[in-house]
């Protein structure tokens, strides 16, 4: 299999790094096309992949074409690589670019659209993806193994779920970063040295999410297990409920979803 990336920036590089470290493909079977000479130089030096500045030339022998440019550069790229060859599959990770936009722009039916999130950069991402009806099972399996190199992947049968995923797992890291930041500040507020507050907050979030994953218990059950009657935790939870923590989060995700639908 030969893969061509159009765009060798943060995500393109992360994908190349993860595919190579998992030995899913040899460097010689990867081509990265990027307008930036700096990026091309770095990618060929660091990873031994082929690099080109001409998008049309770069897709010539590719089985899988991965679009990893910013949304504002997509129209130009689609114009350049319009009408790929019939055996090629195009996989786009461009935020907000719908299957129909891609199909129209490329004049091509075989399209996969994926929504990775930021932790994909370190192989800890959540990637939600879907495909046009024309994409075959074998092609989906290839996409699955490529996307799986970035973290957990889940296929959804319907593009509407991608807009929902944008609001939950796509924007989600920002919610979590805000939560971590606030928890650290809270620790500092009650007198913990910042470095200790940071360690406590981060490990508490990692440990608690692993607890949900590994026990399979409902989060509400785990929460009640850590909440002793008349204890400290219930005092804190009371304040969170008073501040509408839960409904605020619902409203925040719903607002992101509305925005994603109208992009
Ligand atoms: N970063 C994330 O965590 C993340 C998460 C989910 C989805 N995404 C999606 O992934 C896509 C790529 O994001 P990114 O963060 O990797 O962006 P990026 O770092 O800006 O990478 C894009 C690369 O493409 C190059 N480029 C621009 N126009 C081009 C063209 N016409 N042909 C070939 N290469 C071109 C850019 O060069 P110049 O810089 O010189 O323009 C840059 O090196 C975006 O659409 C974004 O929505 C990113």
C-alpha cells in the first residue's frame, strides 16, 4: 500500500510518525506533499519519507490519499487533485469539510471523512469516521488501521454523528484542559505548591478515567463510592450542583454541536 499526504503539518507529521512507529508501512511507501520547503526538508530528514511540492504529481501512485491541510486551503487542493484514479481512496481529516463538499470538489465518489482530536498528535486520540456508500469493505479496513494508529477509532454510519463527535471529542480536549487548569488553580488557592497541585490534578483525572474504563461501572456509581455521607466530597459536589456544573456542560456541548452543524 502507498499513502500520500497532502499537507505535512502537525497532523500529517503525527500520522506519519505513528504509522512508521507501528510499522504499518515503510517510509518509502509514504509521500508527503507540502507547500512548505521547511516541512518537506524536516519530514524527509526525520522519517525518510518521499516529499514533493506538486500535489497532482504526489498522488500519482497512491492507494490512499490523506488530506491534512487547513480548511481554508482545501478548495485549492481539491482543484489540483480533482478526478483521482478509480482505485484510489481519499481520506480527509479537514475539520468541517463534509462528504458532499469533498465529493463535489474532487468530482469523485470514494471518500472517507475522519474527525480526529488533538491527542491524536501523541497517539491518544479519539477518531470518529464515516465513508460514502461507494467505499468498499477492504478500503474501510485500510482506513481503520491507518486511523487506529492515532488512538481509538470508531466508525459511524451517518455523517450527522461526525458533527456530534466534533462537539464532544473534537472540542472535548479544550473542556478537559479548562477543567485541569481550574483544578490546579483550586489546589493553589487552598495552599498547595503549584507543582504539587499540577501532579495531583493530572493524575486524579488519569486515574479516574481509567477507573471508569477498567471497572465498567457507571460514573454515578463510582462517584457515590467516593462520596461518604456527611464527608468532604459531598460538600464539594453540593457547590458544583449549585453552580449547575452538569447542565452547563450539557449546554456547552449542545452549543458546539449547533455551531458544527452550521459550519
Ligand atoms: N491539529 C489538530 O490537533 C487537529 C485535530 C483534528 C483535525 N485537524 C485537522 O487537520 C487538518 C490539518 O491540521 P494541522 O494542524 O496539521 O495543520 P497545519 O499544521 O497547518 O498543516 C497543514 C500543512 O499543509 C500545508 N499546506 C497548505 N496549503 C497547502 C497546499 N495547497 N498543498 C499542500 N500543502 C499545503 C501547510 O503549509 P503552510 O503552513 O506553509 O501553509 C502545512 O504545512 C486541518 O484541516 C484540521 O482541521 C487537526
